[in-house]
C-alpha cells in the first residue's frame, strides 16, 4: 500500500526541468554536469558548493529572473 501511495505521489508531482546552467546562480563559480543540484521554482540548478543550495532556496528572487534564468548568466 505504501509503495502505491509513493508511486502515485511521484507520478502526480510536476516534472522538474533539468539544469542547464554553467555557472552557480549564487556565487558564479563554474559548474559541470557532476556538480550538486538544487530544485527551485520547479527548475534544477547546478551549484558550486554546499552552502549555495540553502542560499538559493532561501531567496530565489535575488538570484533568479522571473523566467528562471540565473541573474548572473551571460547573455
């Protein structure tokens, strides 16, 4: 029964968009496909170090544009 509930919860949850950023949205350090990730606003972001996850989650508006693009992203 518990497995069924878990399966339903996973199926019902919205899909998270995969990370595409090449710089940490918080500190701007280089990130790679092996970097730690965090999910904010339904989007996955690669971060450069362990402290950046809580910083980004605490105040995503400071680091992310309305469309989810990191504010420090090069245009």
